[in-house]
């Protein structure tokens, strides 16, 4: 049953990534980042589809097999087929997960793998499949931020995923409170620079959508808005786009800063643009000026704090 709690960011996870010994060989695939870091902020809902359909531990390994253009899930020795059971479980389970703000899947698994899962056929094998549970989860929840453990080792993908989870939870909280046109516009206002950094064209399109909002019912408007926002946020932010946003934010302080301070801020952003300092250097300077010269509009910008600082996700960017 789907129960949304605005005080908890609930995220689904392949159970083996939390260290649960549910793999076919009795082992696990513990992810330090998931278990140690993210669990400080996310409330994880572990799911092991293979265990849930009654395959025990240990069990025969299963794999994706392509026959007559259909994907089957079979024991590696061909002794049983769990396609129907796994599909039925995935359909029922994922229908209960509308309260989740994200999902972390275990790579390469014929059940949980998000991409490049090995598919066997009489001609050999190719890494072109998606695990059965992952496929149904993603098809039934197209807005849900989903990532794999392996891809989360990439600093850019990691930061992007966590940003999307926090944003989606924010959206689910807004829905839980009850959306109005006014609340939707206020929400968009907070996401302005974040979305602008991820994908300027999505930012323009959503601004236009809200500008023409009288032509849509509130439900249509909300659906179109969140779809555009989540698609836009999927684009990792380039250095060029960060620079562009930082330069816009710099403009808010033009009346308060001394010429020396302006030069320092300008030079710091330019050093970031040239790859000489990490993103956090101009960000810290901007945050410092924001504390000195408070501006409620800027303070509310999610771009400045998309996720908790102590996750240190922007330090490597
Ligand atoms: S990858 Fe999925 S099915 Fe396999 S052990 Fe982990 S949670 Fe279970």
C-alpha cells in the first residue's frame, strides 16, 4: 500500500545493495554510498524480486533469454522459467510504490538491472537488456528518478540522481498538501535556476506552460509541469550552464558589492569556468554574500541547496 510521508524521503532499493544476503549465491552487493551516506537522508524500502517470488537462497542463477522475439527469465541451466511470476510480482509491487521519491537498482541483474543486462539467445549473448522488475518499475513510474549502484560511482550522475530525488519528494509533498495554481507557480519560482542550469529550453517551456495555464485544468497543468521538470532535471548540468547561472546570481549583488568584491566574485566564477577551481568555490562565495545581503528570492532557490551539504556531492564537480 502506498503511504506518502512528507517527513521521510522514501526510496526503493534492491535489497542486496543494503547488504542483505539475498543473492543467488547467498551473498550481497552492499553499496557503501547507499548504506552509509544516503541512508542518513533516505528511508529505504528494500525489495528483492527473486526472493519475493519464492526463489530461495541459495538458488540457481537466472538469466534473460530471447526466444521468438520474446524475453524470458529462466534458470541458467534451463530447468525452470519464472517470466510470468516475476512479471506479475513486478506489476503488483510497482503499483504500490507511488509514494517513492526514487529507486536504486542493482546493476546487471536479470531482475533489477536498469541497462546493459546480458540477454542470451541461440546466437550468443549481448548486453542490451533490462531486468524484468526494472523494466516494469520504470514503465509504470516514468517520472521516478531511477539509478543503478554502478552509475552512482560517477560524481555527475550521483549528484544528478540525488538532486532529482529531493526534487521529486518536494513535488510529492506539494501534491500531498494539495496543489493550487498559486502553489505551482511558487514551486516553479524556487526551481527556476536549478532547471535553467539543467536545461534552459525546459525552463523556457515550463515558464510558457504556466503563462498559458488558463487553457488547462489544474490536473493537466500539474501533470505537464512535473513531467517537464523531471525530464529537464535528467540532463546533468554542464560547466557552461553552471557558469551561466552563477553569472546570473552574481547580478543580484551588483548594488551591494564593492568594486573589489565584484572583481573577486567575477574572477572566481571565471576560474570555475576554466576548470581551475571546483564548483564549490564560487558557490561558497555567493552563499557568503547572500548571508551578508539577504535576498528571500535567492535564498529560496533550490539551485543553491539542492541536497544536504554534508553529502558533499558538489565537491567533485
Ligand atoms: S539484484 Fe535484485 S533480485 Fe538479485 S539479489 Fe539483488 S535485489 Fe534480489
